C-alpha cells in the first residue's frame, strides 16, 4: 500500500490528543452518598472496573477514528499498472472519434454522444491540477494544447461529425507530438472510437516507450450499407446534345445481399436516369447510365441512393464541362498546311488556331487539349522545352515531320518524352500493312471492317527509332511491323508521331479516307478536363488551366453563399489551388473570378467510412501492442476503471467509512455503556 500524499501521515502525532483528554477528563472526583459505609468500598471497586473498561474502549474508538481520518487525507492506494509517479501533474490526451461512422446508433444513443460522455468521465478520474488535450479527426490547431478540466469539457461539447478519417498510427503520432512537450509525470493517451477496420495499418502501431495507451471501444450495431464509390464518363470530350455514357461503381459493404436499391441521376437539377440494383454481399457492381440533351457549360451532377439507415454516403457529386467548341493549336513553319485546315474546317465544333513556330504564346499552351506540329524544319530549343512540359501535364501532341526536317531537333523533342523520333529518310514504294483495331482511336469508327481494306500508299518515309516506352500503341504499321503512325504515353499526356509529312510526295495519307476520322478521334480523345470529383481530406491540391489573378481579382470557391479563398500558385502552363482543410462539406463548388465561373468542382467524402465493420479486442491488442488496456464501454461509468488503472485501488473512501464507524462506536459507548449501577452482595 502506498500513499498519494504521505506528508499527511505526520498528522498521526495528533493521536496524543485523545490520550491526554482521557488522562485528565476521567480523573474528576464525585461525591457519593451512601447510608452505610460498610458496602462503599465494594461498590467503588465494581464501578472502577466498569469505568476503566469503558474509558479504554472510548479511547480506542477515538484513536482509530482519528487514525483513519488522517489516512483518508493521505489517500492510500494499492498501486495499479500506471501508478508510477503518482501525485505529479499528468498530461492526458483524449481522442474522440467524430468520423461519419460515429453517427451510428446503439442503446446509448449515437456513438458520438457516448464518446463525448466517456471523454468527460475519463477527465473526471484525474486530479483537478492535471492537464488535458482534446483531439478529433479534424486535427484542428486549437486542439494542439493542454487545457484544464473545465476547458476540456467545454471543448468536448463542441465536437461535431467530420468527414475526416485517420489511421491509429496517425492519431497516436499526433498525440505524441504534443505530449513530448510535457516533461515529468505520466503521459497518457486515450482513444475513444468504434475502431473501424479502416483505422488499421499493415504494421503494428509504434509509440514511444513510457507512453500509456488506453483504448476505449464503443460497440456499434452492424448495419447494411451500399454506396457509390466512383463514376467515370466514357467520352473524353463532351459535345452539346450528344449521348453520354456514365459508368457507376456500386459497392455493397454489408454481409447481406442488397435488394432493389433505387438510384437516381440528376444533372443541373433535372433527372436524367433511374435505376434499381441488387448487389451481392461484400461485392462491387458496375453499371452504365446513358443520358443526353446537355447544354454547353459546366454540368452539376449528383447521384442519389435510397439506402437507410446509413445515409451519410447516399449522395455522390461530380461535375464536367460541355464545351461549345474544342480549341486546337496548329504550329507550322510559316506556311499553313492545307490538309489540316480542311480537316478542322469540316466541323464547327473544332476551333483551330494556326501560328508559326516563331510566334507561339507559351503561357497559353495549357489551354489547348491538342497541339499539332507540321512542316517545321527545325524545332527551337524553347519550343521543345515548353512542349515537353505541356505533354507531362496532360496535353496531347501530334507530330508530322517536315519534308526537309532537321532530324536532330526532332530527336531533342521526342526522345526525352519517351517517343520514337525520325532517324533517317527511307525511299521505298510500299503500303500500310495493317491498322490496330484494338486501339481507342479506331473504336466506333467502322461498322464493318472489310477483309481487304484500302490502306494508305507510301512512296517514302522517315524510319522511326525504336522506343523503350512500354505504353507504345501503333495505329498503323508498315510491312515487317515497322511503325507508320504510333502513339506514346508520356507523363500525364500522349504523343502521336507520324513517319510521313502531310505531303503527297511522301504518301496519300492526307487525302486518304482514314485521315479525317483518325484526326477527329485523336482530337476527341485529347480532352484533359478536370477530374469528375475530388475527395475531401485527400485531394488538397487542384491543378487547373492557367488563370491570371491579382489582389483585386482573387479566385474563390463558392457554395450556398459561402466563399472560401484558396491559396494559389502560378506555374508553367497551369494554376495550382491549395485548399488544405478549408472545405468541410461535400457538394458542388463554383470557382469564381469576380462574377465569372472558371470551373465547377465536386467534393465527396472518402468511402473508407462506408465499411461499417470493426476491429475486435484481439485485433486491437495485436495492432496496438503497447496498449495497457482495451476498455469496453458498458452501461457503467469509466471513471472507476480509469482510476483503478492509473492510480490503483483507492482506499481513502474505505478509511472515511471506518472513521465514521469508530465515531459511531464512541457515541454508542458514551450513551449506552452505564458504569453507575450499584450492586450489593449482602442484604442491608
């Protein structure tokens, strides 16, 4: 047994007080009137014997009552597992899980309400001078400090549901970072959560030696849940009025089959598609929704499921832009290429702009989904460098060499971006041997492909170098498998290289029937729109085409009258937006520059919270081997369990109880133990 405040034991000296009281208080003499002194001596001896017994019992009761009262102030305890350094000021970090899964109900109400109540119970188990830190999934800066118990309780009351979801390793690392500043005493952390499986890490959680980790597990009811994980549009470029195909990924996170889950697609508030789906347990299902009738401009889209009782993931937002025209940049050596001009003039959807190679606006390259190089004798170093950056950022580059090309300049452009380059001129009458029908460029071009197609005829061509690019796709090949027109993935973009110029002296490709549809397909596949959606807490940086800003013309994210000003950074060919933790609500946000809408972004919650399966006690012990206890939050209070764990078994209440008992014994002895009863052995 140890004492929390051993200095109080010096008060045991006060036990001399009842001894002195008994020595002087019971020596008072009394007059006794008796008719016959013959029996007086015998009566006095009888009374003296009873009186001595009563005095000793009262003295013992008083001394024991005083002893246990002093022990109560010294706070005796039987040491617990965390009782080292007891009596010093302690620093306690308490994590309250406020992720979406904590909206789940159990017998005690919502899990978040129970977690907040448990956090206050834990704090009440500590001394009033101890300091506390509140931590939630948001990792807010205001929670990165130690506060008093009252301030902690006030902060707990303000905790609300958050879309964030952290792993156990991230949570403990965050708690350690603050507690490292508290020297001496015990550093304890508590994690109050339902412990979803998404909190687990592949490796056991690592923590500093001496850090006391306590896990408080809240038991939630297992509920069925279906959510939309992601969506994808099959078309890269979206034209007004054309039919669109949307692939939807549905995920059933429950152990039971989901029957006839209704789904609805809304675009700009108008319903575009309906569906009802049955999904097997713990499985993923893909479905394609077809819709049309879109007007030019940004499309604000939302998919809604009717899936109760878990509703936080029943909406999925996405956005995309339907363009009135698609801009194309044609760069040539100074003379417009008539074939390219004729191709893009055939459809008003394509807005082709032609510039000579010496007059290119490098800052505007990122605004063009497709750049076509043709008839340039020598590509300058500056243009070459800018085109490399353009491709790496997601642009599509189409290269037709010049009839009198400087091959070294083409090599300087194409080799660093892992594309084949023209090595030497081959004069040979031949014919394209085949086309790659599996390539995206040729999909949906032919209704029926003939067995003996009419393919381009070649008089001379540039032999293309071999490429180490694993993502090479030949569109057309010459006899022997030599590439005639090939595509290469590079960075986030793509490069298409032709072995012939757009010159009829080299081949009949510019007038061939395949030329126009292939050019159209490459253009339509070159779209590099913004992603359909972003994930809160994960996508903190957004890259958009370059937008010039100033102190008076800032970019703002606007939703329902609320405006957020993100940090911006200009770089070559793009503008970066940094949103960090400024956004907390899902939905559709307009990116505005003054009154004009630059883009529309969709933000969704991470679907990691949708899987309502939990870690059991055995799994938690393996995941957090340093955890001193996994406390099960039952109906009772956690205060006694925390007190016993941290301070051992407290005995001060028992001491007070025993002190009261001995005071009661003293009262009973004084009141009912009579010593003045006279007994005579012989008749008078």
